[in-house]
């Protein structure tokens, strides 16, 4: 995800919006557990996918 999305998630506790997603790896369905990483590949959090990819 982009740096703006990282800031919103980490410092403001906001949800990740699709516009903040810069890359998707692998296939998953809505409801699956996912990991989100910053632009450097560092783990930022884990969550539940709201969309299929």
C-alpha cells in the first residue's frame, strides 16, 4: 500500500481503501485473512479482505 494509506492505518486507525492498494500478491476471496505491507515490504497489519482478488 502507499505511504498515505500506511499513515491513515497506523496513526489514525482508519480502514484501508482500495485507492491505497498499490499491489496485490496471490489470490483471495472476500472474508479471507490477509496481510498488508508498507512500500518497503514491512508488515503493517493483518485483516479480513473485503473484496476478491
